[in-house]
C-alpha cells in the first residue's frame, strides 16, 4: 500500500501560481505512474495531469500550457506547478498513484483562486 500526502494548497489571486507536492511512501515510486485529479464542489473528480514512470506527461485541455507535472524519484515526490491560475481552477486537488492495477489516493489539498 502506497501512502500519498499532498501539500502546497492555499488561497491565491487570479493570475497567481502555486506548486503542489505529493510525497509517496514505499520503494516503488520510480516505477509508479502518478496523477493529479481535482474535484470542485458539486462536480465529479477529473483528471488534471499525469506522468508515467518514464516521464511521459499528459494534461487536461483546460490546464494545458498553464500547469506542469513533474517528479523527483530521489525524493519520492510528484509535483504540480500551476501558473496563470483562474477562479475555475478552484477545487480540492488529489494525488493518485497507479501500479499493477492498484490505485492509491491522497487526502487532498484545497486550492482556492479568488480576489
């Protein structure tokens, strides 16, 4: 069982930036695919970005060009750099890992974009 702990959320003004971190336990992080999802109030949880164990990335169309997902295998940590934030980016952001059919979730971190 992989444990995931997110951090870095908070309140930011429109146009601002935040970097989320996801620290993972265990020894298989380097061969695990990592993802960021988000869920706004009253809406379903949606995929924001993903990065494979080989470093291949993909993004939701709504964040393409503004968000960057990355990973540091030496630190067992995945990141989501969020720039040019918009009010519609407001949501709880969840870290997710996937390995051999098993998914694990973090507890989530709130991101609020408001003036």
